[in-house]
């Protein structure tokens, strides 16, 4: 039990010392929005290269993807600080 507590204490101390020593890393702004843009672009390619038209919804889906990507890019433009 004492060995486990000592090992845990050493591990916590190591982690805390590494956190204090590490330089502050700038947190990426809006990672989910940026990831959504990447995923939407991938979905667009998938729709464009599909062998069927998804019951007639492909054209509308592609237009919606383009609109969504455009709106997300506009959001990011207005958040520059």
C-alpha cells in the first residue's frame, strides 16, 4: 500500500512539474468549426463520386454543403482577433 501511494505521489509530482515547465501552448480557436469544414468537404467528394443520386437528394445535398462551408468560413473570418 505504501509503495502504491509513493508511486502515485511521484507520478502526480512528475505530471505537475511537466505542466509547470511546459510553455503555454496557444489553444486552437474553434477546432470543431474547422473540423466540420474538413468533414463537409469530404462528404461533398463522397456525394460527387457516388454511383447513385441518393433518391434525387444529391444535388440539394451538395448545394447545402456548399452553403454550410461558406457560412462557416464567414464565421471564422469575423472571429479574427
